[in-house]
C-alpha cells in the first residue's frame, strides 16, 4: 500500500478515535492497488475519493495528503 494511503487511513482513524483496523475495507471506496500504481507512476496527479465519511485528497505530490469531513 502506498504511503499516502497509509497516512490517510491513520488520519481518519485518529479523527474517529479508533484503530485503523476498525475502519471499513478500503476496497469499499477505491481499488488501493490501482491507486498505488497511479501514485507510483511519477505523474503529477491529484486523486480525490470519499471514504468512511471523509474526503481524501492526495496530490499533486504524492506526499500531500488531506483528509476533510465529507459534509464540508
């Protein structure tokens, strides 16, 4: 799993006050393997998706990770 996804999951778990393992399966929102391939392609991309009540934005640098309440 790409480090940006790991960061996003850790931030969401912290906001929810739970362990990362208690979050719903990531596959419910995206294909983590396909997203990892895109992020590792060295393309300047920005990826947005909703997961567990949050909007996750990764990019354009794969080290840039934002987690925003989905209702904002």
